[in-house]
C-alpha cells in the first residue's frame, strides 16, 4: 500500500511492491556468491587436524555436499509453495508456528547473518593487508579499550576496512536491486573463475611426487590428528565418526547460506520455478568446486602441510608452493574478490527477512517499508549498522595477550542453532505434506521421504556430536535462540493489545 504525501515515496508491507528483476542466472549467482566466501580457502586445515587422513578429508566434504544438496532439494518444494520474501522465516512460520519463524529471524539478525557479514568483511580487510601493509590488526585508530578482563573495543585499520566495505555494499543495495544484482553477477563469475584457476593450477602445475606419495599411497590411514576428547581420537572407528561430525562445522560453514536466495524470492522472476532451480544448480556447482579445490590441495601439499598451514591458509600455502614469488599476493586478491561478493550477497538477501518480519509487527516497524527503488532500505540500514557494530568488540586472552573477535565466538556458538533450524525446516516439509496435502506444489522434493529423512538424520547426528563434544561452542547457540522467546512473547502481547485497541474504544 502506497503512502501519500511523501516526497520520497515508500511502500508499506506486502510482497507485491517488490520488482521481479532476478532471472535464473542472477538467482544462481546469488547462491554461488553467498556460499563461496573465505571458508574454502581455510577450513580444510582444521578439518584435516581432526580427521588425519586425505581420503577421509574428501569424504567429509562429500558428506557436507550431500547434506547441502539434500537441503536444497527439500527447500525447493517449500520455495515453490511459498515464493515470498523471507525464506526460512516464512517456511517455519507456516509449517510450525509464528514463534519458530520469529526465533529464526531473531537468531539470523542477532548473529547468523550479521555475524557472518562482519566475519567475511574482516577477512576482506585482513587479505587487503597482504597487499597494503597499512591495513593490519595491530595498527589502531582507536586502541583497545577494555570493558572487562576478557573483552575490549577497538578500531584497527582492518576493522575500519571491514566497516567501510559493509557501508559501501549496504549503500549500493539501497539504490535498487539492479545495483546489487550487477555487483553479485560480476563478483560471482570472478570467484568461480578464481576457484577454477586454483584447481587447474593446483592439479596441473602443483601436483608433485612428495604430496602424491604422502596422501595417496595409503589414503585411508590416519595420522597427525588432534585429540577430540580425553581418550578419544580419529584413530578409532567411533572416534573417526565423531571427527567427521565435528569437521562438518567447517565444511558446512563454508557452504552455509545457500538458501539465502529464498529470502529474496519475491524479486525472482517465475519464483516458483527459479528459486528452486537456483538453489539446486548453485549448490551442486559450488560443492563440485569445493571437492576439486581440496583435491588440488592434496596433490600439491602433504597432509601434514595442510594441517599446519600458517594461519590455516591452505590455499595460500598451495599457491606459494607453485608460485613462490607471487603466490601469497595472488591468493590475497582472489580471497578479496570472493569475500567482497559474499558480503554483497549476504547484505542483499538478509534484509528481506527483517522486512517480512516487520510486516507482521515482529521487527522494527519502520523497516516494513520499501523505498522508491523498491528495496527495503531501512531494513538494509539496520542490518548494516548492527553488522558494523559487531566488528568492534574484541576478545582478550590475558595469558597470551592476544586479541580475538567477538563475532568469531558468536559464529562458533551459532552453528548448533543453524543445524537446529535446518532440522526444523525439513520437519516442516513433512508437516505441510500432512496438513496441506492439496496445496499447490509446482515442485515436489525429489526422493521424498528418503532425501528429507537423510537430511534430518545427518544434521541431527552432527548436532548431537557438537553438543556432546563441543559443548562450550554449541550450547550458547541454543541459549541465543531461547533469549528470543521472551522477546517474541512481548511483541505478540503488544500486537494483540494494539489490535484490540480500536474495539475497546
């Protein structure tokens, strides 16, 4: 519904005001862009330390790929049924309850989306520092101001670069969908090209006898692994299963946000078809690239070199072996391109969820508006400000004197929450089949009910393993969700009073 008498026309509530400007290619590039960030270049180091085997490392990535693709197949049916702005928020609300939809949106805003934006933006800043030494974690504009023994605030040049990147891409996306679409297409094509180049160079030029012998003569043997818990390592069959589960926090993080295109479904042409296709095509493409990238690492570096890559930068170590002079700089440029596109996709899609929540009075009322460019500019602004604020807090270890980032802890905490919402969403697919058997379903999940059951079984197993063996970084994610319950109850009560007001008068 249009508001009259405003100099800069805005529209309030309703998907009909969005412009459908994203075609299948554009939507697929959003999926690719939001999935490929900095994770694929880093997380294999930690995974290999847990698993201790080249073959099992590839198996871990295959498992992550199967889980992700199964999820895309399941979400495809939901996207076809409900091609509206909001994605998982809408799916959970319609299949389970309004509260579960809100709790997802609450966690997305407080940590999942904004924390990831902050993390990827800081990664951009750190790799910019490889090319421009002035940008560094220890070069401060405002030195650490300690809030307590373990927490501080600061503004380093890396943090400033991250904040400027978020501000730039938030501003660009408020100008209209076409701006974000062009940036996304260019950056996604560039990052696909970057990964393909890494794969071709790694397999074609980096392959060497030392790495091949170390990784493929006895590929299933396990060595050099870290203990999972006292008396438990990947050296036993049970320990290997647990190691594979725990390693998924890395591979699934590198593959996370593949469903974000559903947040912007109201802006996709022929959304009932194209959102589903984009998720399936995009996830398959990215998973294949990830597997080949890991193969490139393994034919270039012995597993021990992957396990102990400096600062876990496996891709950089790979290129340094092949191009000793320029490998580090080349990888820095590649990761900057990748992180730039990932931040743009995260910024563009996340704001649509908060807009959908605000339309139902579950978020800041002012964000239930589209600007004259038909995008949720106020939602984009709120998201951008919170993401920039998350860049500033630091953790501090008084023993080592080293500073970390609060958002890194939050992202560790929230992996359990992400898995829980995956499980609930796919359970919602089963429930909708039962309570709405005659609803229009342009696409039905392939392999139903086996594929959805497989997804639930795998994600549930990983979640249980994380809660059991990584409690300090898993249980807080559930606490973050629970903190949203009183907020939801307060908002619902306020909404009920507001609706009852005119009747009482």
